């Protein structure tokens, strides 16, 4: 009976090894599928205003399962109907990694979390944009996110975890002709109107003045390029999810020549601005040593033409690291399947070491 029981145990262990590997692999696959699950939306989603009204639109984030540390926002809209006046960070993101920029038909800003130990989770305000209604709309127009909008998360390196965006619909009513304001004529010119005076009884009315035609200054029409020109940026070192023993590791990468790179290192944020050289190379070595543990880097490049792009990476400073030590390329995270396999094999060998002598007897 003892021999039979030991054989059953051995068989169970042989079945447990592949089952363990399968379950671990499945959990990791589910994590990969869940990672890019952050969405952005504009609130309110439906807006009704009159010509001349000034109003605010909030950029709302739903992080899903992610722990967000940075968000690069790019909004586009019809510049003949709307004018962006300001764009600022929202309550969830206290750090401004790249200042807000408003232009004809565009508005952009890059914001960061308070620290890597306090990443953004849940739902809330990422940024607030103030608009002015310029002209009435024949049909609702949209304020939408440009394709280069980016959201970075802990543990996801330079991957964009943004999976969906929801635009806002804007309807503008009114002619803009109240009180002598210019209104559009069928020919496309602008007519300056004068209020009709009230004629007292017994007086002869004066001739009505001839309307003055104002020729509008030609404006550049909106084009797809209005979605913001982009300066590509890469972080080449430290490698994603690597371990370094140096407490002041050099952070380096590539960008467009002459681009300005805003680098923010978490957990306790350290922000510095560097410039890419003529070959597009840039680097920065922290002056203050980094504490042992995980760190995230957010790099935002602003090109000479004003376009921006953000990327992120993460690494770990090994405990006991020294300022002059060299970097190690040992991975700090990955599959845990080998660990389970080794444990299972160790148990199997232990059981076999006990069972084989008993079987031989």
C-alpha cells in the first residue's frame, strides 16, 4: 500500500507541473490583455452655446486596471467655429511635464502623476480646456482627440495603454449680429449693422446709412496636419524593466535634432530639460542619487516646430547600489513559470528519493 500511495503521489506531481505552467501562462496572458484598457473622454459630451460664449471642457480619464503616470493630450477642432484659449492640468495630475499650447484648431498638454508611488487610478480630470464660440454651426461639430494622444502606465514601458477616446459634440447658435457685431452675408463678406433708431413723433426721419461692407481677412483652412506635428522620442537606456546597480544611471535616447526633451524621473519626481544634439542624441545623469527600488522615466520631446511626443520606460535600482557601479542587464520582471517548475521538480526529486528505495525494497 505504501508503494502504491507513493506512485500515486508521483503521478499527481507529474500532472501538476504542466497544469501549473498552463495556469501561470494564462494569468500572464490575461494581464497582457487587460493592460491597454485606459480611455479618455470629453465632459460634457454634448454642448450647446451661443456665439461669443466662453466655456470649459474637461478631459476625463478612466484608467481601468492601469496605474497611469503620464498623459500626453492632443485635441483638434474646427478653428472657424471654436477658439481654444487655455489648457491646464486637471486635479488628478499635479505635474505639468510639457506646458499647455493652444493654436489654431489644436490644444495640447502633457501631465504627470504626483509620483510613481502615487500613480493615477480610477476616474477623474486629466486637463481642462477653455473655449470661445466664434460662429454658429449648421450642424454639430466635434472636439476630438488626435491620433498621437498617449497614456503611459507603470509596468508598461513605452506602450500606449490608451484604447479608446470619446469626443464632444458642440452646437453653436445665434448670428453674432446683436449690437452691431459683424454677421456673415451670403457672399461671404461681413456687414456692419447699425441699430435702427426710434423716430420721435412729428420729426422727419433721417436717411438710413448705407451698410459698410467689410472684406474678411483670408484665413488658412484647417487641414489634417493641424493635429500637431510630432517629434519622435525614444528612451534607449536604461532598457525597459532592467535592473541597474548604479544609483545615478545615465538616461539616454533619440529625438529629432534640436528637440527639447523634458525628462521626469519618478518615484519622487525629478524634472530636467535637455536638448538633442545634431544627431538627435540626448542624455541625462541624475544629480541626486535614486533610492533603491522601481523608477519610471517620462520623456516628452518638443520639436523646433512645436510638435510633441511622450514615451516612458521603467527600471529598478538594485538594493546596495553604488554611484560608480555599472549597469546590469538582468531582468527584474518576467514569467514566474520557471520558479514554479523548479519548485515542482524539487518536490518531485524529493519524493523520488524517498520512493525509489522503498520500491526497490
